[in-house]
């Protein structure tokens, strides 16, 4: 029996660099280059109280990547909007049945499928195995967001298994 070690927010810390050459926050450029433009390193939560088919354009116009909640079915939801990533959220069961077993991955303008495996517990070994299987099968044609996790070791494991984005 392994010993359980409780972790909480006091166990998480972001450690900045010891030194920097930055003299002013005006020198900071918060955007990253993706496809055809520059975007903020932000992705909406896949919750219908945050983003839906009526307000997604507000996020996209402000260069914020969108992760649609499960159940939103709009025909352009998985096309790239000015290079901004738009993730489709699906359940773990749908990911296994549709993506892994039936090879159903949608193609965006950049030839990739952006998917969020929308589950509450990203610590499940079954999730990790499915991600590894999808990456072995589709390579960089599938971009996977997974989580939710709370343990830094799980972050490393998900990353090593092929998750491109990890919800914490």
C-alpha cells in the first residue's frame, strides 16, 4: 500500500527567473505565433457559461483560443478562425469509440484535429493510454488537451504520453 501525500494550493508555486534583462513591462509581448497570426496563450474553459456558439466570436476576435463545451454543434466550430485554435470537447468514451476505434478526426484548415478530452479526473491511467494510442495512430495530426489534474507528476506523465495541452 502506497502512502498518500495530500497536496493543496500551498504546494504549487511559479518560480520566476533569477535575473532578467527586461527593464519595463512595455517590453513584454504576451502573444505567440500560431499558424497565420499572433495569439494570447489562453484557452477558454469548455463550459457553456463561458463560451458558446453565440459569443465565441468575441474570444476569437480577441485572439483567445476557444474550447467549445460538449454538445455544441455548429458547422464551423472546428475550422481555424484567423489561425486561432478551436478545440472540440468530447467525453472519454467518445474519444475511445470515435477517435481511436473509428478513426474519426476532423480536419481543420491546418490539417489538424483539436480535441479536448473533457473529464474531471485526468489522473486515470485509462486516459493516459488512450492519449498514447491516439498519438501513435495520428501523430501531429491530432492536438490533444487533457486534464483536469492537480499533481505535478501527473502533468509530466500526461505530457510524456502526448498531451499537447494540460488542464490544471
